[in-house]
C-alpha cells in the first residue's frame, strides 16, 4: 500500500476553527483569544497557519479544547513537512 501524500497542506488552525464551533460558539473567536492571551488577529493567524504552534501554544490549546498538546505539535510538524515537500512556505502574518 502506498502512502497518501496530498498536494496541499492543511494548517492545524483548520482543526482549531472546527473545534471552536464545537467547544465554543462558532463566532466566539474572542473567547478563544482571551483564553490564549492574544488578540483576534493572533487567533486569525493561528487559524490560517501563519502562526506556528510551539509547546507553549500547544499547552494552551490542550487546555482550551482537551486535545493533547503532543497532537497539536504533531499536526504542526506534519503541516511544516507537507509545506516543505510541496516547495511552499508558511503564510506570513501581517501583524
């Protein structure tokens, strides 16, 4: 069986956006921003993949959603590996 290698990279923020609508109200980005100690533009950057998920952020996300920090870090590593394989770079934050 061959390994599935998509021709697109999915930022961990897509999962954050989906969980935001499950754990919080879908429009409650401000609640997440408050929990993560950041402003709304930071949440937008996190969701769009412009902001990397480091250990500290992964722990905040674990607290916010109950999804283990190691899984957030694994999603981040997979995102970066896919971007590299595709010859792409992480989108740049405008903040």
